[in-house]
């Protein structure tokens, strides 16, 4: 059985990427049927994050579409059991998921640990993709900032870059959202 269509969407913080991803998911659901699913990776760890989570929840609840929200902040592959081949799934977002995986334990960030984290994220996304009609994955573009002075930030950026490259390689479509404008980087928008 063929894997689901994979759409990768990235952009800066507050660039409009999540809104674009939600609209794209709704378009797929309208055109092809299927349940809309929001796989949220965020954890309300501080007031700003709580506010962002509530905003996203309110946006989905106030829209015309009915979303099923599943919160899974780590090892997202375990959530694949919730889905079926008719589902449209939006994963928001990879950067938060990476944070959760990296900081969930007191582990030295050596090459083997970073490789394990990357494999956990990529294989988790692939497990979900096997159970979906369309999988939309959102991430943040963090590579515009200076990273040379901080080893922790450098390691984080390096692993995120590798994850992005792998996802774009496997994606049917890839978009960069800048100031609310989606720029098609790969594939033809359907």
C-alpha cells in the first residue's frame, strides 16, 4: 500500500505556517473526505507557550471544520494507532518535538544520542504516514539566527537541519512561509 502524501511546511516563528497548514489540511479533507487530525507536540511549559496552544485550539474550534486533536509530545510514532488510511493529519511542530525529545532526559548530546533522537522523529513521522491519506508536517525555520557562539544551539540546529533535509527529500510538496505568504519549494500545489 502506498504511503500517504507528505507535505512539509516551514517558516519563521509567527510566519503564518500553522494557519497555512490548517487551511491546506481542510482543503484536502473537503476534496477527498477524511477526518481532520491535529497531532500537537507542544507542552504548556510557560505562559507564552500556554497562550500559543490556546490560540491554536481556538482557531481550530472557531473554524468550520471539525478537528480531532491528539496531544503527543514525544515518540509520536506511538500515536499511529489512532489513525487510518482516510485521515488527514497535521503534525505541529517538529521543532517542539525535537525540544521535547532532547530535553526529556538528562543525557549528554553526543553523536549516538543525537542520531537516536533523529531516528525516533523520522521513524515516528513515517509510522504516522503509513496510516494516513495526507500527512502535513510543520516545522520552524531557525537557521536565520547566529549559532556559532553556543555549542548547544549549534547541535540543535545541526540535528534540526538534518531532519528538515530528510523530510523534504521524502516530501511530495514543501513550502516555506514568509510573512504569511507560502512559497512553493518542491512539488506542485494541488
